[in-house]
């Protein structure tokens, strides 16, 4: 069965969006960790890592909803 052209473009778009979301989540986690170590403040660490956890969950749920495998 041959798939229509719009299907492949949707899949490619979803993969690009998933990659962007994953990159943002990874950079946020790295930045939050670096800032937490540099400031040695648990409050800053918790706030930064909470944002990273949210972005990672957003990335993971996007991949699951769209059936993108690892």
C-alpha cells in the first residue's frame, strides 16, 4: 500500500518537533544543573530542575502520542 505524500510530511514534521523538544529539555536540564552547582542554592536547583522535568515530560508525552519510537 502506498501512503499519500502528506502522511510522510506529517511524520517528518513530528520527528523534527520531537527532536527540538528533546534538545530544549536537555539544554534546560544541563543549564539548571550548572546554575544549581554554581550558586549552591537548593531553591534555585529545585526551580530549575522542575522546569527541566516539565519539558522532559512534554517531550516524552509528545513522542508517545505520535507513536515515535526511540
